[in-house]
């Protein structure tokens, strides 16, 4: 993959296109490689949405909790 921002954009695009398995994998990576707190927050948020759609609310909880603990941008 490329830089953190392009990885995140690719992951979000996968989510929007309904490719949830690919999105989940890419978003997990983006939570670690995002170049800014704002991008990291977006990665956690979209990971929560993706896991919620794939596995239900319990699976999404950790991602949303991580998202909510990040400092406001």
C-alpha cells in the first residue's frame, strides 16, 4: 500500500462500494498508519461501521470506543 492518507481513502471507498471484507482489512491498517489524528479518527469510525455491518454491534464496539477516545480535531 501507499501512504496513510491514500490507504484510508482506498479503505473508505471499499466501504462505500460494499466491499466490507476488504474495507475492514484496510481500515485496520489505516488505524495504525494514518498520518494525522483526524485521519486516525476517520479510520476507527469507518472500521466501526464496517464491523457493525459485517458482524453486528458487538464487533463494532471496540472500534467506536477507540474513535471516541481520540482527541477532538
